[in-house]
C-alpha cells in the first residue's frame, strides 16, 4: 500500500538518443584478458552464516543489518583489525532489508518482517552511541529493495510490495529534514535488484518479478536526479536477480546472483564512458543475496546463499587497476 504518495510518471530516454549526442566523447577500452581480472582473497568469516542482509560502509567499518537467520542482528567489521563485533539489534527485525550510510549515520530501510510482510520501517544508527532511532517511514512498504546515498539524500528504489507485487517506487529521503518525497517511477518494476551510485546518478541493475515462473530481468536503468528522468543503459549480459553491486574508482562491478537456469558465477564491470560490460572472470564460489561493500579500493563480498543454505564466507576483491 502506498500512503498518500502520488508517483511521478517515469520518463525513459532511449539509448539511441543520448548515444548520438555523446558519441564523440565515448572512450573505447580493450576487453579484459587473463591476468587483468582482479584478485580475490579470503577475509575473516562472518560470526555465523547469513544472507539477505543490508550492507554499508561507515567510518571505515563495514556494517551488516538484518537478514537470515536472526533478522534483528547487526554486525560490524573492522578491516584494519580483521575483527567482527555485534552491535545494537535492529528495532524492526527484517530480511531483504536495504542499508546505506549518510551524514555520519547508518540507515536500515524496509525489508520483510519475520512473518514475510513488507514493512515501512526506517531506522538510523549512530556508532558513537550504539543506538537506533526511528525516522520517517518509507511511503511505500517493501522488501527486497535497494538504496544508495547521493548528495545528502537517500534513494530507495524498487522492491516487492504486498501480495508479491513488484514495486516501481523511487522515493528520496532528505537526511536533514527527515522527509520522503516521490520521484519518477522506475521504468521496469521489480524486486531483488541491485543499485549503485556512480557519477551522481543512480544505477539500477537486474532483479526479478515474482510469478510462476518468476521473470528475471537484465535491465540497467539510470536515474538522473537533476532532471528527474530515467535513462536506458547497456543491459546486463544475462537476466539475473539477487546480485550485488559496488563501485570502485569510477567503475561499476556486479557479482553473482540467480538466473532462470541456476546461479550466476560471473564478475562483470561497467564502463560508463563506453556504455559496455566487460567480463572479469568468476566468483570463488556461486552466491546470491549477499552484500557487496566498498571500503577504500576493495570490495568486500559477504555472506549470501551458497546453494540453499546461508554461508559465512567473506571474500575481498581487488579490481584491476
């Protein structure tokens, strides 16, 4: 249910239009080759198996919120010490919750309650006090959504609403005013998607529409906050949901996920100047519903489902220079 929010209609600019306008500026890059795929290494495992949690970096630490098992649990990881700590639990336990940091605080958004109901809870955490406090609720209750921080605002996009309905909602939270506002709707409604902030824009990737059978999505749609419109970009190389995304040094990386015929094991990078995806090898092990968190120039890939069971895996990825 949407609470008094009039969603603005989506405006989608075809790739052909913007490509012709900026073709002279595109810089082609060579495809990745063996030896230029980046480096994977193991890091201290999570205190226990975990999947479907939110992940974010704040103050040099990595935070994981909610998920299964233990949807109230919050963990933090210190990359310098290589150690995990348990933090104050979520006020609204949830799985498939989104997490994002902004203004020196960590935010947990939406998710599914232990009973499987989409929730509208928004909670703010301050590490200095190890306490959560409630903030203005999501106008559209949903789980399996994605969120990013751009210029002092938090963007909550997509997800699954009540009765398994895919969400097209894009709602923006002003951290200082504690207020949500609707923006142009996501052109392809879906949940179990990934999102990342790159160059002041919101990139939304992949996802799934529930059904029998479910429909997996390869769409890559980009929201321009300045113009309140959506742009179509090069789609993923294959449809997938429950993937993870991260940005390092101006490049967008996607990891794993679930496809109609099984797990996705690839790592791919998006070059925004050339509008194309480049294959960068495979994951150390297939995973879905994991968190990918950038700390410095390293991506931490945390937890997720390996097969049908949550895993405690924690691997770090150093992208190619």
